[in-house]
C-alpha cells in the first residue's frame, strides 16, 4: 500500500470520488481517497439524489444544467449504470410564492432550462390524484429525475481507479498533519499518509478535522429525516417528483411502489447533531408529520403503508450553499464542504472545479469566487432575488 501521494482526498462520498476521478484523469500526480467506512456510507448514501436544474441564482442554474447533462450522458458513454430515471419534477406554489416562482422560471428559461409555468388545471392533468385548491401556480421540469447515489459514487470511484487513483476504505483520518504552515499528510487508523495536497471533503465531519488546526467552517451538522411509504394501488402511476412549497415537503418514487417523503421547511431542519452519533431511524413524530402533509396533497395516501424511515445529515452553511476554498492558514489544504443538501446534484461539476483549483491548472472562475468561505464575513452571501418562503433549503 502506498503511503505518499500528490493529492489526498478525505471522504469517499459522491463529491470526494468525483474529485478523485477528475484529478486522476488529468494525469498530473498520484491520487488517493481515504474513507473511514465504505464508499457512500455517509451522507451520500442517504441522499434523496434528485437531479434538477431549477435554482434561484443564474450561477447555480448553470452548474446544475451542466451536472444534469453529465448524469444523463456520462454513464452511457462510459458503461456505468447509475439508475438515472427521468421522471419530471413539479413544483407547487401557493399565493405567497407564486410571484417568486414566475420570476425564477423566467430566469431559468433565460439560462436555457426547459422549465414550464403551469396553472392548477395543467397540474391536475399531470397528477390527477392531487388536491390543488391552494395552488396558485406551478413549475414543471421535464428533464428532472433522480439517480442511485451509491451506484454513482462507485462509478466515479471505478473511473478514478481506471486512471490510477487508489481508494482506501475502512481508513479513518484522525488528524491532518502539518509542518509549519503547510500540510504534509494525515494520520489514520491504518498509519500515516504523506501528501503534497490534502482536500477535506468530509461534509458534516469537516470541522472535526479542522478544529485542532485552529480553523472552523461556518457549517452546522443538521439531522434531516425521510420516510418511506408503500403507495396504494390507486397511486401506482405516481412517478413524477413533487416539490410542495406550501409545506416544504418533497415526494418522489424510488422506482418501486414506494414513495420517499422528505421535508425542508424550517421546522424540519432544527436538529443540530453530532455526526458521529445521530439517530439513524426516523422519529415517530416526523413520520406522522410527513404522512399528514402528503395526505393533504394526495388523500389516497391515507391507505399507504408506512415502511419506516431514516435519518441523514446536511452540512448546512448560513446561506445554504457550499464552501470550496483553500485554508486560510494552512498551505495546500483545501476544504470542499457545506453542500446543504445540494451535494449530489452538483457533484460532477464540483469534481471539475476542484480538480482545476487544487492542481493550479485552471483560472479562478465565477464558482470559486462565489463559494469562498469569506463571503460570510464580507457580506457576499449567495442570496436569491426571489426566495421562496417556508423552505430552509432553496
């Protein structure tokens, strides 16, 4: 086993493996990923893994459009199956958010996203089982869908290995090693590794490694919960993803008769947790809360069968967007974290951006400038012109 690399990536989730794949393809040095358990066993494997282009700022729209195209084309071209299912995605808005929805749709269309503005009658034709009395307008993304986050991560890792990268699982990084003001490697449960460049892609765990160095990212580990419902036969054809902005919920099929229900309203994202010790199963109160929400929108869900649920983690920043930046004190240490629930859908573009950034082979671009850590102290947070209410995650 090698113990010295040019580029060392901490974290074997979808973004860590994407960075490894892009770096390995560049052929500019040795690359390794260190993951404390198995690939995708952290937040990635518990992701809703939705793929969409609708965002509230032009830069994020452009990123997500590039990523959506990648998810659709790259697996076919390279012989991987990430189970991408193009289901379409309907966003429902009440009166309070209708104006913002129309303005954001206009901006998305100007960026080339094929997004449609619908009235309740149009929506009823697409999801006839829904109650739409409180819906003022809706948006429809026909190209949206979801994929398997675990299969995607393993595909990225396989492609990285093909180009010479090494993947070390069951290898927990216990500390980042420095000499003077420069990173020199890491310590793990399997010994020490030397590296010229270290990239911290550990999401909710990022500050556990940074705090001993006197650094801290503005990230809170937030426990979020998802619930699985077995749809009754009358709803067997409900495959379109539904984002319900009236209550901050989302509903998506998982390719079977099951629907995954999640919530991103402020009250759903209040539990700051220890990422090494959080509830892995959904709480009964959340099961009741989410079931009640989907019952109001699709009354037939009263006959659904609850198949449990699970807890996951968001690494939330104050503006709900990632940090991609070099350390402010340690040379050649980079932090890629704070995805706030956007990590999966942006991962192909993040891999490209970060690999160019850390290798010095690419100029600064609008994304790097936008995702700097200091935006939280300089007043440059990423704030949409037309935000949506009742939603912590835009």
